[in-house]
C-alpha cells in the first residue's frame, strides 16, 4: 500500500563512527536549505526542523561545527530524535519525517533487545563467540577460570571485565554496552582500559551483570544477574528500542573502511548485528514492526558511507563489498537497496584521478584507499589503513553529497525502485 501522506519515522543504525550523525546532519541541511542543483528532488520549501526536547538532535550545533570550525560533529552519547516538516512542490500536504540517531555502541545490545530473558541472552552470546575461532579461545579462558572459582559476584565480574578488555582489542561487541558508553555519556577511555581504575568502573551503574554458560547458571548469583538484566532491558534498552520498534523504515550505515582496518572480527560483528536486526524486523514474525501508518513491510537502505574516500574501480569495489556483506540478511519480504554514499563530500579528485583530502594538520594529501575485490578470508589490520580527512570549507551552504538524495527518496518511498 502506498503511503500517500509521505510521513515516516526512520531509524538510522550502524556501529560507532560509521557516519550516522554526519549523514543526518547533512540530510536535514539539504532539506532545510534546498538547492535542486545540490540535492535532486522536487523543490522542497517551508522546512521546519523540530528536535525532541528530551532526546535532542543538535542539528544547529552540528551544522555550526562544520561551518565555523571545519570539524566533524561530536560523537553521539545518547539516542536523539528530530522531526523535519516540509512541503514539496508536487504535493499539497506537509510532510512529516522523524529520524532516530543512536550511539553506535548500543548496537552491541541488539541481542538483549532480541532475547526473551537472561538465559537466552547468555546462550546466544556464547554461541556467537563459539562460531568465531579467534573469539572462541578467549572465551574458553573465561570459562576455564569460572570452573576454578567460587561463583561470587565480584570475581565473576572481574573475569568478565578481563574478557571485555580482550573484546575491545578484538573489535567484538561490548555488551552490556554501558561499560563502554555509560548512560550518562561517559566513554571508557584508552587510559581507563590501561589504568588501575579499569576494574572499578561499573558495567552498569545500577548493578553489574555478565552472561554465564548454562552449567554455571544455578545459584544465587544467577538470580541477581537475571534481575539486573531485566532492569537493564527496561531502563536502557526499552526506551531506545521502543523508538526503533515504531520506525517504519531504516537506514543501516556501514563503514567498510573501518571494518577492513579493524579486521575480520569487525566484519563478523557487523554482519551479525545486521542479521539479528533483520530477523527482528522481518514481516510475519513481529507484526508490530510493520509501518505504523500503512502496515507496509519496512524498507531498508544499506549505506556504505564515506564513499568520497575512493573513486573509479575502488568505488565499484566499495559497492560490491557492501552487497556481499548484506547479502545474507536480505529477505524477499523487505524492500532493501544498497547505496554508496558520501553525506559530506570532503575530498576532491585531481587531474590524475587521485583523491585528495585535507588532514588535521591543514595540509592536503593523496588519500590512498585501495580496497579488495572480495572480503578476504583473513587479513591483518595493517593491510588496510585509511585516511581520516577533515570536512571541506562549506561556509553556510549544505555540503556536496553523493547519493544522499537517492537514499532519501528511496527511504521516504518517493522512488519505488
Ligand atoms: N570523508 C568522509 N568522512 C566522513 C563522512 N561522514 C562521516 N565521516 C567521518 O566519520 C566520522 C564519524 O562520523 P559520525 O557521523 O559522527 O559517526 P556516528 O555513526 O554518528 O558515530 P557514533 O555517534 O559514535 O555512533 C566523522 O568524524 C568523520 O571523520 C563523509 O561523508 N565523508
Ligand atoms: Mg553519532
């Protein structure tokens, strides 16, 4: 059924640093100051951007950081909600599109959202770790140590923190994610990880908990963890995922460069999170996720971000790598489409066809980003190193973009392909 009002609620998902906030800031900017030459669409007018009072998306601040300081926006520390009302020349109705931006760390709690209870969450995590050889060994050490100790809260939590430290170094999910990004927005810093304070930091300020294999889930400690898991789900997960639950369409951002730079575990993590998310939104299984307006199955745009770092055959490879990554997750019942995108084009191509970008020191460099044809079976992180460039000089006009307009039309269902 066609959603004739053009009203939508759109969730923007993806791991930390993959470009969600830049994407949303640039998109709002293009709608706010629409220029058809820069953003292909029937003319957009009367745009009003209304940020949620409690969960503010700081559009103006983000825009000013770009325009005045030539810097990228700050990392997101809590989920944010913003509505954009606008008119389009081909439609007399005012459109109303709401976006949800999340801190990428919370993606690691996707299994808590999915699982019915503490036991299911624990079992699923151990299965996840078991399927990846490099993680299996680390987790085995954790399980071996559990065998040898009395199952007391303090000792188990200490062991779990050791495990999480190994996961941080291996780009594996940190869950409960509040250990990495607390509810109040404080991040676990490199100093924290290396310093003595590491064990003192709470996994969750209202009570630490850790997953346990089935054979250890017997005594009093399990009851304590079960209760804290329940509270965590209610307090941290529910508010965020209730917003996600009520979205009708989604944009899933993927930073292929970051995955290649981090190594195979990052690919495994990203695939797993997308797959888990997809299982949840698949039609027939969880009807509640159907479009709140028209009862349509959701649409999903898979987006390989930061495409301005590559050109020519490497841009084609970026597309292929994204397609291969999301292939396992696709379903015939969900309309999904893959895009490469640069929400904020920060590089230029010189006359030799080389990508040039400005780095933090203010100098321009050749941005060498060579991508593989296929996802390698295994690779070392030094094999793929990529540049981080500064945003260009944009004054007060929306930045140059690639495919941001196409993604917007797809996700707001103005384009049916
Ligand atoms: N070259 C280029 N870099 C980008 C682009 N978008 C984002 N980046 C880079 O990616 C970084 C992270 O972008 P964010 O939008 O803050 O990432 P995020 O997904 O919101 O991250 P969290 O808030 O941690 O979840 C930026 O600081 C930039 O360095 C883009 O279009 N082009
Ligand atoms: Mg962000």
